[in-house]
């Protein structure tokens, strides 16, 4: 009598959520707006992405990507801090900024952008998405000048709606997103195209056992 055992750990594939102007009632018109004003030495932006756009109940986000529509781009990498938070808010009223902490930073480092491509930013720690809206804050700490025309794809929101994205910019000093600045330089109805990657989840290990007989086998198994 021979006894065989088979076991293994299965993992679900990564799920990608793309918000690129084709969600809900938004059209496919594209505007070149960036998550940061890279035409200035220091800049910051905050933008909301809504639960119905994300379409996931909950999960672990391991990276996000932005998409450019440029035929060229500054070759020097940008020094970015990327904050992400779960929130019940869906828009900025009176240009109030979201309160952030150092614990909300999921990436801090250099990012080099490639024309007309998704640029992935892999998180340094997992973001636990709770199923609601999220706020993404990108703080550019490069301190070096880039072209004024360096923007990302975005889509136009109705002008009568509250702002989904706000911008700060300065060529003298960096803004501090933790300070909860109450006034933004500009509100925008365009938010950057984004891709969220939900990480793999381990499925419970299955152990399979079965018997093979008779042994040895002649004409019947």
C-alpha cells in the first residue's frame, strides 16, 4: 500500500483598480494635471478617490501608479513623500486640508517618470484599505526646478461640484502636510489618473492525501 500526500499554499492574484476617466459618468477627456506642481521647487497636492471608483470592499494596497501623457519628461528623479489615508471626506470645502501624520507616509524616495506610461510607486509598508474613500497626498521635496509643462493625465469634474483636488506650490520652502494647512494656492476639478494594486492574500493551506492500491499494479489500479 502506498500513501501519497500533496500540500501547498495558494495565493490570489493581484487586483488592479484603474481610475482613468472612464469611471461612472466621467468621459475619456484627458487634462494634463500632475499630483504635484513639478514646475516649482517644492509642491504638494491632495486628492480624493471615492469608494465607488475603487470598487473594492476592503483589502491591502501594496502600490499605486500615476500615468503621464507626456512625449518627454524631466530625466532627473523627483524626491517624493506619498501619504495615503482612509477617510469619510469626499471633497474639499473652503480648501481645508486633511490632517496627516508621519504614520501616513507609505513611500519616501526618488521617483523617475517615463513618458506616456504608468509609473509604479511600491509602498514601503502595506496600506490597509477599509472600503471607503481615500486621500492621496504627494509632497515633492526635490528642491530642483523642473519644466512648467510637466503634468499628468487627469479628468474634468463638473465645475459645480466641490473640489476633489487642491494644490500648494512654492519656489522658496517646502510645505508641511502634517501642519494641516488651511489654505491652498489652487483648487482643481481635475485629479490625476491613478492605479491601485491590491496585494496577494494567502489562502488557507490545503493538504490532500490519497491511497494507491494494489501495489504493485498489473491490470487494474
